[in-house]
């Protein structure tokens, strides 16, 4: 009984059985890509590295050649002879293990038993930086993050040539040991927020971190919420602009999506395009997008509620259209809606599994074909087909994929509420979601921010986007220690000169 | 115990949804027009029009079903209609309610009471009085592709954009229940197979007491409210002039100085001339000034006529009583009716013609 309990209580997922360097090498030798061979010499020394992680040519040219040519006796002499930067000499097993697993070459000498040389020879194999596909924009930068942490940080760094840019790395995941970088600007980001993020990252207890979305779910203040509480982006320009606002960016090795926190619900509906277009155009497009979200969530529930309970709300002119399109349908409105919504969801899921983005387009076209057939067969009314198709279209306007999924899902509670209690039901479900949103937090900051708590100042870049020459201050959401974006006094002086 | 209440409320809410039978909109018999006529021996004859929307190929073809029943009360009309229709009757979309002139002259009080209490009914509904049977209007007015309610609402609504003063159930009830104000309704009649709206039925509380004819309608409207539509044809010299109102202003004033209060109605009419016919004189500023003074006297006499008709019948569709009460301290409600008939009401009209077109 106690044995069984002890097994459950085991803390580390893998037993740390290697206690000496020999043990470690023995374990590694079981893999085919681990290379170890003797270089000869007096005293003889051995070089070992993992072929698939290290650059073999590099090791040949800069490590083995200098060692062969010169007569070297101690590790110290070797370290001087090898023309590679950042060589480490150590005898600590944990460091040796960590470094060898990320592609360092290891040199042992018979003369010096304990000490070894660790030579950095990591090969940074990565996909080329491509264009942003999920958050595509017609104007503006096209670069997108890739799977390599090294490259991603480079994309951020080159846009922010600033000594205050701080990048702090942590290793998370007991098995995967994934490198997670927390990026912020010292002096602009609120230290409390930075502390919270770092603390929460440290507290993660899990064996694998495969993607940044794992971190999104683990860092969330309320992990049962359907709303994502960290904004994910694949655009380095967006990540940088939030850094400047005082937010914190988390980049996970192996994931092409950076996470931004703290964030608000409206930020999920603002696209980078909003900042590349003139402010009035951007404002209109952003409002259209927000309207589209409301339409997408509420249109089919309203259809169910009005056709089942509130016939009086149908305008006299529309009565004939709706009634005549409904008159041959054998189902009540709720069944009709569920059939069509499910059909659209099926098509979307199928479209997402198809190999290319074209798959999605084909899926939608297929949806319309199926829909038309359903109308002809008398299963659904064509008025509803238009509503469902439009609401599906409207849900694609969200610039962030994660919130699009949420909108897809929260429509169903509204439909059920509408069938049970009509408009009152829609109001009740709305109250429930509003209450949830008002209570929700993103890294300790209010998620529903410019509206609740009402911060008039932050409305300048929420539902509308005001011109840049009005936006003198960083968002109140971040509680930045350095509030002003510009020196307002100098701005005023410059204006005076112009006039 | 209080811990369980949180669960009980949603549970009860879900259970209780079973108590309401739900019907899709297409399963209902939607009454859009209703008419009431006097029946035999104190009974009421009710006629309703229920549109039938046809699906499939001919979507625009709308058929209408008419049901006429005799009932002893207003509510039982609905009940009796249900006895003759296979679908559940829905009264929430009722657009127009018609009353036979005979009923209106007797008393509409009971109808108004029932209509104003029914929460299913819209306050945007139109009420109207008909000359002759409502049954013949409802059954005779139907045209292809247009229900009788479409036709009647269209008729009343479009005339409200012309010279008919604004009316609906809300307006009617507000003046019906207000002190010192009487209501009016459109007065419809059937001419051959066309429904005509040319008169206004005037009410003393719930009884219809008089009508205003077509050429008094415009005067009544400019006396009652500010608006900026409507045309009127007036006689001038040997021909006729068509005047178009582009904005009028009406102001009531009351003079308390004497024991008997006196009213002044100040009417400013801005108009343009649309058509001049049969006048053998070049149109110039001088002629226009002549026209203005001519029309001023015309409107003055016309308005005075209309107002003296109101005073004679003891009705107050302009709401002068309401106006007077709001401006009088220690107003005595029971003395007003006797007072109203004798009050001097003078009308001052100023007509200004802004445009008369380019003439050579």
C-alpha cells in the first residue's frame, strides 16, 4: 500500500540515474546519433557530441584541426588553441548534461580526469522567416515569427535597438525543457506584471510544453473560461508595439506564436491594419468588426426567439417573406437552426483539417451548396440560410484566431436560451457572459478594461482608434511607470514653430 | 437552505419553460385587420382578416381569409373566430381596427377600454371609423398581392404625410384620457371598390359627434400641429392656385385678464406656389402680396368656422382646455365645459409665399 502511494508521489517524471559522467555517456551511447571518438595525442583525449544537434563541419574545422596540428598537453592549452568563443571548462555534471543536449561538443582528456571542455557548436536549423498567414495584412510588415526562439528574438531585437530591452529565459517542462523567453522593456513595463508572469511561469509543473498555447492555458487567471486571456500573435511588429505600450511578450521555443499580456477583450478584435490605415478608416473598420461579432453571436438566437415567441416583432413587410419561406418546413425554428449551425460547424472542422487554406474556401462554398440543397429539399428556410451564412462569415472577421473559436462556441448557449425563454433567455445568457467578462482578469489586470472599470483615457484605442497625435499616453491597463509616450512640452513647442 | 436556492432558480426556470406552448410563426392565424359592426339585438358583429402566405413558387400571391362572427362581447369575438379556424389565433400583429359609424355614434367606450388593456396589442395600431359596414370594407378592399391591412395602413400613413393630422392608437388614447382634449379618427368610406379617406371623425370623449370634410382637413391640421407637407387648392380671382405648405407654425396664447379668458391662435404659414390656373394676369410681387392677404382672410374665416363648430358641439380636438389648464392657477375642472362654449377664440393668420417660380 505505501509502496503504491510512494509511486504516485514521485516528483520527477524521469529518474535521475546518471550520477557520473561515465553513466551519462553510457546512456547517450545507446542512441545512434551520439558520436564519440578518440583524437589521439599525449595524453589522449576524446571528443563527443550529438551529430543531429551540432554542426559537424564546424567541429571539424575549428576544433579537431587545431587540436591535431598542435601538441597540447592540458585542457587549458586546448581551450586557448581552439578558436571558438564561449568555451566552458567545467566539472559539474548538470551543466555538462544540459549543454550536450543542446548541441555542445564535449572534450575529455586523460590528463585531467574531472574537468571537461564544452564547445558551443549548436546548429540553428530553422524554417526561413515567412509571411504572416493567420494575421495577414495588405500593408505593413510581412514578416512572421517562426519556430526558432533564437530567430524570433532576433526579429524583436532588430525592431527595438534598445539596451533596456530585457529578455529573460526560463526552462519549463520537466521532460521537454522548453526555453521560454519573457521579453519586456525595463522602465516601461510594470515590474509587478513582470514579476507575476515570471512567477507563474516558474510555477508551471508539467512534463511537456509543445506550443505557446500550452502557456496560454497554464498562465490564465481563469483556466475554465472560454475566452483566451493572453493574446497570441505571429507578427513581430505587433509584439513590438505592445512591448512599447508596456506589455510583456512571452516567446516559446518551437512555437511561431508570441503571447502578449496583459490584454483586454477589445484587443482581440483590433488588427494591425488598424494602425496602418488613417484613423477614421481604421475606426470604421474596427467598429464593423465589433458589430460583426455581435451579429455572429446574436443573429440565429434572435431568429429562434422571434419566430417562436415574439411574432409581433416581425415587421409587416417582412411577414410574408418569413412566413412563406417557413411554411413548408416540417421542423420548429430551433431544430432548423441547430441543423444548419451544425452543418456549418462540420464544414469548418473539415475545412480546418484540409491541407491548405483553399480547403477552407472550398468548405464555405460547399456549405452554400449544401445549404441551397437543404432549402430545395424543404429542410431549412432560405431566410435562415442567409442568416447562418452571414453569421459564419462575420465570425471570420476576427483578426485573432483564438477568439474566433470562442465566438463560434458561445453562440450555442444563446440559441438554447432563446428556445427556452425567448428574448428573456438571450438577455439572461448575455448577463451571464457579461458578468463573466467583467470578472475576468488577464495577468491580474481587468480583461473588460476600458468599459469596466471605465477608463475614459483608454477608450482612445479601444472601440475607436484616435490619431497618433492625440495618443500621448500609454494605456492605463499596463500601469506603466513611464506614462507618457512623448515629451508633450516639446510637441507643443514644435507646433508653435509651425504656425 | 440558502445554499440550495442558487440551484433551485435555474432548475425551476428550465422546468417552467414546459408550461408555455410554442408555435412557429407560420402555424398561427395572424389577425391583421378587425372590424366591428352592430349585430342583432345588442350583439356585436366582428369581422377579421387573416392573410394566408403561400410558400414555394408563387411567393407574392397572398390570399386572405375573412371570418365574420356574432358575439355578445368584444373578447368573445376572438373566441368565436377561434371556433372557425384550424390554427391558433394570434392577435399581436393587429394593425387596423375599424368601427362602424353607428357604433361610434352610440359609444366606443367599451371597445377602447378592452383595446387599451390588452398587452398583446401594439400602440402603433390604427383605429378608424367607417361609413357603412366594416365587413364590406374588409372584404371589398382586397387586391392581389396586398392584404387589406397593407392597404389601410398604407392609406392612413401616406395621408399623414399629406394633410391628415397624425393619428394612431397611442395618439387616440392620449387625447381620450387627457383632460381638456378630445380625440379624432380617420373616417373611411367605400366608393365603388376603392377605400377613400377624405374626412375626419370628431369625438366627444367616446362618442362620435361630427365630421370634418376634405377642405377643412388642411385648416384643421395647421391649427393642430406644425408640419411641412401637404398641398391645397384655393380659389383666387377667376382661377385657382395650388399652394404647397413648406412649414407652418401654430401658437396658442391665452389672456387671463378678464373674467372670461380669451384665446389667440397665431398661425404662420410658409408656402410656395405650385400651380396657377386660369388667372389672366402676370405673376409678380404685387399679385403675390394680393394673394397673401386674400389667403389670410380665407384661412381666418375657415379657421373661425371650424373652431365655432368645435365650440358648438362642445368638443376640443385642439386641446385648448389642456393648454389652458397648464397655464392657470386654481383651475376648476368642473367649470371648464360650460366655460369653453363661450370663450372668444380669435385666429390671426399670416401667410407668406416664398416662391412662385420664374415668370416672364
